[in-house]
């Protein structure tokens, strides 16, 4: 009896899932729209190679949190004292 065909998992260096995921997380903290772009790239790559898109989900979550905090900060006037005065 022969064993059923088992697909060979992709080696660690062939896919960019981790790279895009980490970039998505890093950029989600400082530039949320760019973090979303990298998270989407990570999710697409993960689907292509059959890996779980965990890092993409973390990037999406952090980007959403960053956007929400920015909106709340702007609405409460947290940025109003950041004007530069030259005297």
C-alpha cells in the first residue's frame, strides 16, 4: 500500500510571508496605511504558500488600533499644543 501524496512544504527562504508580516507590524505602528499594505501582501503570500496569516492579522489589528488612537487624539485636541512658536 502506497502512502498518499504529501505536498512538500515550502522552505523558509522561498516565501515572503514573514517578511511582509513583520514589515506590516512595524509600519502599522508608525504609518498605518503602509502597515495595511504590507499586511495585505503578507496575507496573500500566506495563502499562496499555505501558511497561517497570523502576522497579517496582527498587522491589521495594530494598524486599526493606530488609526483609532489617532482619530481619538485628534478629536480630543491632543495635538493642539504641538504648534511651533517662534519668538
